[in-house]
C-alpha cells in the first residue's frame, strides 16, 4: 500500500524526487503520513505548512474517487492521509488472493482454540457479547488464514444456581406458549420477577437452590425444562449469528463438565494444589499475589472456575492446542489470572 500511495503522489505532484511514507504512532494523524512538503519547502524557499496545505488540496482533488477518506496538512509541514473503508477492503481482498502471502507456512497447521461470544442461555445478549463475538470471529479468521487449525468455541453459560431459580419461576408463573413466542425475553422476565419476589419472600432463594439441586441429581422434569430453555435460547442466538455471519465448531458449555467436578476437586486435592478451608476447597495463591481461588463451596457446590479448570484439562487432552485464546471482558481478568495460576501449579502450561 505504501508503494501505491508513493506512486500516486509522484504522479499527482509531478515529481521524481523521493517521497517517504510512514505510519504515524497515533491514529489521529492518519493511516499514513509524509514529510515531503517539509523537505520540498527548503528547495522552494516557501513556508513548509503553506506548501503542505497546497499539496494536500492538490492530492485530495486529483486522487481517484474514494481512495482517500481525508487528506490533511499538519504543522510544521506534514501531510496526513486517511484511506477510505473501500480502499482498505480492496487491499485486504488483494492480500487474500495473493499466494505470496500464503496461509500455510505461518501457522503450520498447529491447533489454536479461540473461545468467544459465550452467551448465557435464557438471557439476552448484551454489547459485551457482541464485542467478544466480533473480535473473536476476526481473530479466528486471521489465524485460519495464517495457516492454523482453528477451533471456534462458543462456551455457553448453561449451568449454575440461576437455572434452579428460572425453573422455579417457570413452575410458578410460566406459560409454554408465551415462552415459545418470544423465548429469551420471556425467560429473562421470569428470572427478573423471581429476584423481585425474593425481596418480599426470601424463602424463594431456598426453593431456587432446591430446584437446581434436583436438576444436578437428574430430576426428569427439571432436566426437560432446562433442555427446553437451552434449545429455545440457541435458536434465538443462531438468528443473530446468521446476521453477523459468525459460526462455531463447538458449542460446548459449562454443563458439559458438571460430571467432572468431583474428579477435578479430587485431583486438585490429591496433587496438593488445593486444600480444605472451613469446609470449602480452595487454592491459595499468595505466591502469585492473588486471592485464594474457591474451587468448591462448603455445601459441595462447584463454581465457574471449577468448570473452567475441567474445561482446560479437556481441551489440552483432546486437541493438544498450541494456544488457547479467551476473548472475554476485562472484568474477568482476576478469574483468568487464578485459572492460569492453577494451570501452572498443575504443570499444564508445558503440556
């Protein structure tokens, strides 16, 4: 692209003199910049900024339509260029078609898992989900083009106490036809109502926990409701993903690892990584400068982190990836610091 701009500037300005093009450190100075007017002003004996403005106007008027989005002079005598979206897209298409950029040699078919999107079933996606979906899909496409074997992973939030509360809410106030007509919105309304009702009826919290316990133990009715909630949610999610032209290789979520919780806790205790603490199981991470990682609650319940550990073990064993990229919000930084610290303790970083 630099060569193309240089050729264009020489043609417009009618010069064979060398023109240097650089990429500014800050985006506010354009995609590219040149100090050509600054150097030419010395020869012409004119103020550099005045010459830069003259050249900028000449370039903007004579460049092919739609090539630049903006051409601007800046003190003391620079000319800054912003390429149009159309120009950038054409350049990417050119790179994609050019075999000399060959996808095969960079990644060498090494496996990379990219986890992104991660919506919670029975809840609306928010802007954070849109962000991780777009960034994750872009990273996956770039890595695949670069020759990696990419596993696109949508790690669904489909397990936890909240589903006991949702099941309880549906049993009390839900209507099948209403939910089927507008699944995610109606299920979220039920969940919100449950929490509102808890303010005046705190006993509902215990009912929610009981319904989730029944779900964990395989209660047929609760299992049927949970699977229905998940099916309806995925149907809605897929509509949005179709619009975004985003797809995944696997939709394995938290629930997939529920059967591994006891074995995971046992492994952590057996390896001396975790320890009992007031009836709970924790990994103390003082040497890493992190707060203790809670692995199992005192009532025996697992947590998101526990399932993440089981998930990481599964991925390493099944796919033997070179890297795993987690595309998540920065508010989850502590949880991932703890996850990676536990993985290091287990020796998984060199696995």
